[in-house]
């Protein structure tokens, strides 16, 4: 079958990031021919170090810290073992649960299921480089770089008005050409214009929820010098000082990164931290970063700033009816969460895998295919969007109070005050002392249990409350950074 745009491809994937490449890999291994369109003109680099210099204007987040959670590691181990092997050969490392426990932890005994608690340590660019190589090794995949899509094609436009959903038949490119395809996968990231593309063809409006994360994100990468050893800690360590959030992320090939996040309204702190000297001084004041920075590592990037960060959910199915057939959104194009939680690459790859499973199960029934993917997306990914929205709302409340010089816990009758106290004086101490709580938390952090699993587990809840009830019997917890925003400003001024 041919059209004015040329031969019909089996599948066209719009977007060559993690979700797009994962989609192409999974579908190609089902025996389908796949064309991937990547708007950035980025030929394949020779190695991971060259990949770190990729000019990814369409994906500025590659210059920021990333976590590759145990959910992703398990997917690779169980379904794409060659990709996992290639990542390790490229310098990525595995961080296994139980390897580096806090010295205060007593009574830890490995349990069945711990083998799933493995995080990957590498840079986003290294992960993409390895994934792209794997995709290109599939003989039936064509990757077009510098090829930007500008819209979708449809058969019998307007037919959905008589009761049949819109049928997408391919993609329109910026150069005016058309690529007809039996299936179109849109993996164009958190700035995706998919709703507008479908609207242009006459599809119903796509329902969308958007929630501002309330933060601005600043990241810098470093490389350990000489014989300096990588600290024995988990793959990603983070904290929240109320006025400042932070994370330290192990990378590949002796690299690591530090990310700082400040409230959107805090223009002063954002301006200061965008300067390398102030960024480094702040990082050195954070306990989890001290060990990494002790050997004066070499900064290998400037400070990269990312704003406009939102949580977003888009409905591809309304009241049991797909908005369109022959097209699937994957990754951030449909659901994205606060990048500070480090879930994006994992959920993007996971979503692509779920999409490929739906396609394989309903190859000849596009309605069933769309409904199966919608069901899987709502079951596995929507809860994490909801959890991120709730968490961010509380973080915005606390940050606004601190920025205004107010006590966010002044109202003792507010249930949120009690929950913050339990988190601070119950959960955090328990994570350093109780293996049951730590294991449950790590499983939750790595997307191996539902968001609500911690609070719904009666044993875990009882242990956290017991730690909270003993708060007056413990020495005060050591702060992990400047106690207040004013303290940090004084440090930077000095």
C-alpha cells in the first residue's frame, strides 16, 4: 500500500528520547518495521563520553540529574538483558539494596524480593546512547535524526462525528513530506503538542490536568579526580530543607551530579545558585554531598537551570471511547511528574513496554488496543501522577510559609502539621534504624509498590509511629544542611 507520501511504514515513532527508543525497541522485537523521527540532528556518538556532549535542544533535561529506578532495572533484566549488559559495559553500575546500609541499622537480613531492589547509576546521555545503539542494531528500524513532525495524518477525517473514532494513518513532517503508518507512537516529551495535532484533525478535545510543581531545578555534573573513590552510598540521595530541596546522583565512569531545587517565587536564591561558585558552596554545606566533593572533583558542566516544571495527565480515552485509533502517547507526552522525584526515565520506559504489550495482545483490534493501554496506564502510572500532585501541594505550602518568614507548623490543629512531624520524627529516624521500614520505603521509591503502600501497611505504620513516640528519648537529628534560608544566604554572602 502506498500514498502520496510514499510507502506505508508498519510503525512510526515520533521522538527519539527514552520513551521513543524504548517503544521502537519493544515493537521491533515483535517483528515490526519501525521508523523513528528525532527532531534533534544528533548522529550516534562514538562512546558515552562523546554522547555527554550531545546537542539535545529538544530534550534539555539530559543536562540534569536522573535516577534509573529498580522498576526500570527489572524491566531490562527480564525483557531486555542485552541492553542491561551494554549499559554495564559502557560504565553504568548497579546499586543493590543492602550493600551500603546506615551504621545505625541493626538486624538486617536479606529477604526474597531484595534481588529486585537494584538501581542503575549512569548519566541520562549514557542511557540514551546505549538504548539508541540497541535500537539501531534491530535490522528493521530506521532512525531519522533532524526530522521533526508537525502533525498527524488521518483517514476519512470527520468520520468520527458519525460515531467512529478518528483513525490516524501517519505523520506530517516539517519539510512537507508525509509518512504513512499503520501505527503512530507519539513520544514527544512533556512539551508535546499531541492535543493540538489531534484537534487539527477534528478529534474531541483531550482532557488534561496540569499542576505546577512549584520548583525551579538547577544541576551540575562533576568527575572524581585521580584515585578518589566513589562514596559507598545509594545511587541517589536526596533531602528537603523546606526552602531548598537537593539530590546527589551517582553517574557512570566516575561522574556524579548534584541537583538543587528552589521555589519558583524565590528569585533571589534561584539567581544566586545559578552561579557556579554559589552552587558549589551550597552543595558543600549539604551532608550527603560532602563525601562526594571532598576530593575537589572536576566540574564538567556549568550550572544548568530548568523551569516550567509541571505534573501533567492527559486522557487518551473518554468514557470508554478512544479519542483516536492508530495512535498512542507514551511517556511524558501523556503523563509526567515532578522530575525531582527521579521517575521520568523509569515511567517512560515502563509506559513504552506497556504500550508494546497492548499492541501485541490486540494487533488487529485498534479499539481493544487503545483500551488495554489506557487500563494499564491508569493502573500503573496514574497513581504516581496523583501522588506527585499531593506531595507538591504540601511542598509549595511549606516553601511559601518559609519564604514569608512564617512557621508552616504553627497551626497544631492542621492534620498536615501532624503528618510533617511523623515524617520528620518518625519515618526519617526509622529509615536509619529499622530494616522493615527501610525495605518498604526503598520498594516504594523504586516504583515496585503502589504510592499508598507505606501508609496502608499496618506493620510499617506501627513501626514509624513507634519511632515518633520515642522522639524525646533520642538525641536531636543532625541537620543535613543550613537550618534556614537565612543561614544559607549568610553562608553565600561570606
